[in-house]
């Protein structure tokens, strides 16, 4: 894995197989980014994809990973009788639980087989959290998004969550609040580097996704993350609702 290339699906596979890594490290985060935050993250997700107060929904998690957040989502889905389809590499999902309603599908999305065909137009909620940035850097962004939207039923929701937007980050770091934040070097580790700008998502990409989806029969909105999330000052979400 080269230092100036963003992680790709195969890098994540290798990390998932590395027994020396913690669950957070397997999904590319230092422990401090996620530890203890999964309930807060799920509460924020629930504002956009209402999973807590609904039952019997069909939910797909694309790029589900194997960290605390995924295990907590599985528990919510079991409790609320949702069907949950977990998609990621075999290496990443092998230790996740499964049942008749917690279905693991190993592979890189979009699949080049028919395993998802029966879900086309059938899905209530799709979660794609902390994933799109890697798709943008390595794969076909619009194919990934269109194939996701194809799975949704009318009024189904897709949350493209936790998008690191370099313009949002710069606006924050230029603000008084950001300058204070910068004084605490522990908090900003890795967050101020400007290398590889061409590989980063920025306002132009985030807003292009919104514009594009609105042209394809969807409502789409850029939404902030709750302020108590660890990366809320430099990440945001896109909520897509299929008409
Ligand atoms: C940063 S992790 C996020 C994991 C999880 N969504 C979370 O927030 O805890 C990114 C994950 O996306 C997966 N991934 C990346 N591209 C993918 C693709 N095209 N299809 C399926 N999974 C993908 C990686 O294997 C990795 O597990």
C-alpha cells in the first residue's frame, strides 16, 4: 500500500485478515476515532434512516466493515425484526453473526453476479457509511451510486454517510473554532495535511452527487452530522430519497 494512494478494497481485505489489528484498525481507523462512539453514530444515522422506531424494514449496509458500529446495527435490526444485508469482503464479514434475517453477502459492490437481483426496488434503507470516499478514489463513483439507488423502493432512503469533504475541513480550520482546535495537536493528527488534494472529495463532488441524483428521480440533500460525532467538523452526509 503506497503512502500517496488512498486505501482500496483489496487493501481493506488485507487489513481485515491481519490478526494484529484491532477491529477499528481493520476498517482503516485508529481506535481513538471510533471507540465509544458507535451509539452516537447510530443515533445520528437514525435521524436520517429511521431504524429504531420502525420494524420489518429491508436494510442494506454496503461496506459494512467489522467494527463496533456494525455489531450495534445488527443488534438494532434483530430487535426490530429488520432484514439486514451486510456487504463487504469475505475477510471483513467472516466474524459477523448471520441468521435468516441477517444476511452476509461477500464481495465488492456493485456485484457482477445476480445475488442482489431479488432486492432491486425492494429496499427501505441503504447505509453506506465511511465508504464513498474510497469508491471515489478508486472506482466508478456514479455506477456505485446508481446501482445502490436501483435497490431502493419508492420512498426508500440511501444514506451516503461520513463523507470527508476537504473544503468543509478547510472552512473549519480557517475559523476561530478551527484555530483553537489546531492548537490541540492530538486532535488534529492527520487532519491538516493537504497532500493528494486531487484524490479528495470536495464541495464540487458532494454537490455534483446531489445534482446528479436529483436528475435521476431522487430527492437528495447534504446533511450535517450531529456535533457530538468525532469528525463532524470535517465530514458530512448525503441523504437520498427515491421518488
Ligand atoms: C472505513 S470502512 C467503514 C466500515 C463501516 N461502514 C463503518 O463505518 O464502520 C470502509 C469499508 O468499505 C468497504 N468497501 C470499500 N469499497 C467497497 C465496495 N466497493 N464494496 C463493498 N465494500 C467496500 C471496505 O472493505 C471497508 O470495510
